[in-house]
C-alpha cells in the first residue's frame, strides 16, 4: 500500500451560509419534533449549572457549555450551536482533504442527515455528539496542523478539550486515538514528527484531566478523574457473574453491606444503578457511600478471578460492537427521571412545547427506531467502500490516518463503554455515522481523479 505525502493546501473559503445550512440539515429532527430532543440524563445536565451542584456520575462541563447557550431562555440555541459546531468541523475535515467550498459540505451534510443517525445525536441535549468530534479533532491536530490558521488551531485545541472533558469515557478514548495516530505518523514521517504530533493531540486531554481533577477536588474532596467510577465497574462485575460469584464465595465473612442485599439486586444493572428505591440507595447508602466497598470488591474479584474479568470485558466489548439501535433514549420523558421538572421550573414558557413535542407524545421513538436498518446499512456501506479502497493503491498518510482512527474509535468506544460499564445501544450509535463520512471524504477525490476532474485544492500537510 503506497503512502503519498500530503502537499500544501490553498483552501477555498466556505461561506457562512453553507455552514449554517449544513447545521440545519444536521439538526432537522428538532424541526419535525417541535422541540430539542432529550434523554433521561438531560435533566441532570441542565440542573448542575442551574442549581449549582456537581453530580456524582458525570462532570459539570457540558452543563456549563449548554448554560452558556440557553441562559434560562430557551434550549433551541443549544441544538443550533451543536449543529454549527459539527457542520464547521465537517468543513475543516473536507477542506483538509482537498474538498473545500459549499458544495462538498452541503452534500456531505445532506447524506449524513438522510442516511445516518447523526442528526438524532446532534439534535439532542446530551454530550454524545462530541464523541465523533473527539475523533475528527484528533485527526486534524495530528495530520493537518500546519494547514490551519492561527485562530483555527486555537479553536481546535479548545474544541478538543471541551469534547474530552464533557464525558469521562472520552479521556481514555482520546489518549488511545492519539497513540494510534502517533504510530502512523512515526511510520510515515519519522519519530520526530510522531512525537510532535502526539504532543499536539494529547495536549487537550491533559487540559481536560487537569480540569476534571480540579473540579473533583473542589466538589468531592477527591483527587481523581472519576472519583465514583468504581461503582460502575463493580456493578458490571457483579452482573456479569464474576463479581457475584466472588461475593457468594466470600459472604458474609468479608462483611460487605451488599452481602445482605444480594437476593434483591435483580438481574438488570441499570435498574440497580438508577432505581432510587432499590438496594443501592436503601441498603448501601447510595453510590457515594458505596464507593469504598465497590473498590474493595473490584480488588477482590481481580485477585481471585482475573481471567474471568478479562473474559467478561472482552465479551462485553464484542457485544457492544454489534449493539446499536437508533432512537435509544428517545422515548417520552414527561416526568422523573427526565428533564421535564427542570424545564417546568427554569424554562416554564417552553414546558408546553416540550410536552407537545413528538418525542413526549410517543411518536418520535418508533419513527427513529424504524430507521435503524437504514443507519446500519449506511455504516456498512461506508466500511465496504473503505475496504474496497484498501485493496487499491494511492492512500495518503492523512487518509489512512482518518480511516484508522475511525476504526480505532469504534473498537475503543466499545471497550470503554461496553467493556467497563455495560453494553447499550446509544454508546455505539453515536459513532456509526463516521464510516459513511470517512468513506465520502476519502473516496470522492479518487473518483474525481478517475474521471479526470480537477480538485479545487490540494491535500494539506500535517506535522
């Protein structure tokens, strides 16, 4: 496989109207729905900034981000801002790959809007849309740093930091992607460029880690990126079987509080974690109070059955890779644990529109769920297109990097979310759109070259 070195870019400007149109295409579900899409956790993300607290299960930075957009006036600027962020990032990627201007951007946005689940992620008041942003930003930082202007470089650093800091799973994902990209840069451009590239790619994650440490010290008096992450991992181990077997072998001698509640924890880990009248809260005192015991359980299970833990992690990772369904979490959330009470209290003038939306009347979820075969088909089509190209010569290092990071993100996301927490449809659905976009970005210049057409720009050099 030949690797062609990228050449300098002379980028054609994309007018603001094209980015705006692309943004509208990428959030079209809110127009049909009649209100921004929400998830059960949306209430917590709204509430942290509005009520001035830091939750045990998620950092407050996405809360601060959306607060800067809604200001207790409306949630519509939140989804519009998210659409603009994604549309502008797509523009930067297309421009870096010799496809500047309004037409490639609008066509790519239209394809993603019609064929993938990206609009249902971007139009939702949740940080899930930023998972794909992490992937594309790291690629730009690693392979196309020199082609960006001074302010664009600063913007990419800020955007990448935001994308990483909003979700704890993004921290290991970003570090892993930076390492993979650095290996490719070392292969294509030598160790010096690899080290420089790795420094650029990992710098936003370092900033995010500092921010997470600072907020957890201030809010929880704990020096940790994820002070209560052991609750999720211990729960996963118990419900996978290895943790339950450990407890059944050692209870009641070990004296853990959960020993007295084993017969009541049920068979569904999400119900154990989030049911307020369940044993986690009634018997164990809640997640914060159970954290030290959860850590002890993890240590005990790892000491007694490391192969069982490894097997469970691999099994969940493989399960997560094939577990996806569009619309997961888009069922009605008219009361607790949804955002309804928060919207009624802080955005009362929008509460009627929220209740009248297609999501809250139950029309949205069946509609989106029926689109799952289409979205999976588009994902497979993108993979097939890249696979066909893999057997042909002419990959640039930049194109190889983009395709490799996309695949690494799919596997890494499955391992981090499914392997450590537990498989869920929404975890993998937030990344499936990348394969079609990457295929469009990589294949279009090849098709233009094959038909004798000229590109409007040249591929940018990284470094």
